[in-house]
């Protein structure tokens, strides 16, 4: 009991750690240890708290990347991924996917020694020390070959590994898991929405209206989540500095690049160069080395654009579904308006009929008075003529009312 209270006081949580080699293990680490380990401030760690509701975000920092996408809440460094331990099946699937990407990347990585041996002049023949060209005694050709080898080594150091860096593979796994989750929910909603909407158009009932109302609520919620992820990716693609901040492995290679450039300066300083053109070429080479140390964001930009297109496609599906819901609502409103118009016409017809019947009742009331008139002394045929004439007059008056209503476009008969 005391140990649990102590852990709760210092903020110790169980973190799932996936290393660069693909191994995963659970480690209990405190909040301050995580901050020291990743260099993140406390406000960034709040975005990883599952209790708090934070919008989707991908934050690039000096030593780590904070990812908050749907169920994925992780800290990505150049050597490991840290997540709050959870038994969520989506998290388990994400870990398996990340381990598979790490294993595939490690299997396809090109060793630096092999890359150097095959990258001299494009065929690997420049490093052949037994060739006649190498033993011809041409000093100028030796110097050119040495410069090509040095430039190749500098390019390799500056470019880093041939495969995607570890942090990019982790970001790709996070985006893939989030997009897969949203796509799955969208597809499931489509399978329920379109049949329910079609059934509502054929049968307007309270049950069908309740089903459509629930579907519309889910549609609004999913659309908001997809829109947040899309906006975050769009924000990253529009800001080159944020994308450059995510090159964590490139920052580790920067120190090696500085060492290589210093060795090259020492090598160039040992040569006796008196020509000013050589000095200009040296300064130009130094500027190229400095420029090559800056990260090229094209690789990350292509990665983000691929998932931006995927999440945008999901948003388009939801948009089409929303348009279909709106069209169905408009159709239902038109049907209800038509029914309402029919009820109003029926009310007008019933009102006219009631008026005509009341007119007949007035005639009957007049003849039903206890007053002696000459018609009572006549033949029985006169009574029938009076009754038939009163009924015929009511029917004629009703037809006149209907014709007048049709002429004035009050009744559509």
C-alpha cells in the first residue's frame, strides 16, 4: 500500500518501450525521468495523458517527437518509442506493425562499408589498387581520385542511412494506425448509413428517424476527428521548420559530419596550394558541406503527403455521406410538406362539405317548423321534388366551390 501511494505521488507510470532494435518491454518511469530522458517540457507530456482530451497533434522538439493521434499517444526519439502501457487491441496492433517495420528496415539497410566500396565512380572500380590507371604514376589522377573518395565519404556521412530513419518509421506506423482506425470506422458507418437512409425514404417512421439521428451524430463526431488529423498534417506540410525539427537521426549524424569536415580541412591544409582558384574551390566545398548538413525535408514531406492524401480521401467519403444525409433530409422535408399540403386540401374539402351540409340542414329546418303552409296540402310528389331539389342544390353548390378552388390554385384535384 505504501509503495503504491509513493508511486502515485511521484507520478510513476508503466511505459511501453520499443527500442530501435525492435524489442519491446514495460518500464516503470516517473514523469521527471521522462522529461530528462526525452528533453520534453511538462506541457507536452500532458498531451499524452489518456484522461485529458487534447486535439490531434504532432510536435517536433529538440530530442523527441510527441504524437497524439486518436489512440496513439507516444514519444518518439532517435532510438526508442515510449507509450503509456495499455491493453487496447489497437495499441497491440500498432506495436506489432512498428516492430515489423523496424525488422524490415534493419534487414534492408545497406552497410556503410559496402556503400563506400560501390559508390566511387558508380561501378566500384575506382578502389581497385591493382589497375594500370592506379599504378601509372599520374599524380593528378591520384589527387582527383582521392578527392572523389573524400567527397563520397562526406556525402555518406551527411546523408546518413539509406533506409528511413527510426523516427520516420515510427511516425509512419503512428499515421498508419490512426488512418486505419478512422478508415475502419468510416467504412462501418457507411455500411449502416446508406441502407438506413434508403429505408427512411421509403418508410418514414419513428424508428427509422431515430436510427438516422444516431448515424448523423456518429458522422459528425468522426468527421471532426478526421478533420483534426488532416489539419495537423496540413500544418506540418506548410511549415518547413517543423518538419526539419523532426530529423532526430540527422541531428545525431551532424556530429559525425563535423568530424569529417575537420579531417578534410586538415588534409587540405597539408597540401601546398598557392593558386587562388584552389582557395576559391576550397571555400566553395566548405559551403557545400555546410549546406549538406541541413536536413532535406523532401523525404518527410513525401511521407506526410501520402498519409495526407489517405486521410483526405477518408474525409471526402464522410463529406459524401454528409451530403447524402442532407439530401435525404431535404427529400423527407419535401415529402412531409407534400403530406401537409394534402392534409390542408382535405381540410378545405371537408370544410366546404360541412358548409354545404349545413345549408341542407337549414332547408330541412325551415320545412320542419310547426307552421302550416300550402305545400302540406299538395300531392306527395311535391315533397319528393322538394327533397331532391334541396339535395341537388347542395351538390351543385359543392361542385361550384371545388371549381372555384381549382381555378384559384387552392385545391390540386
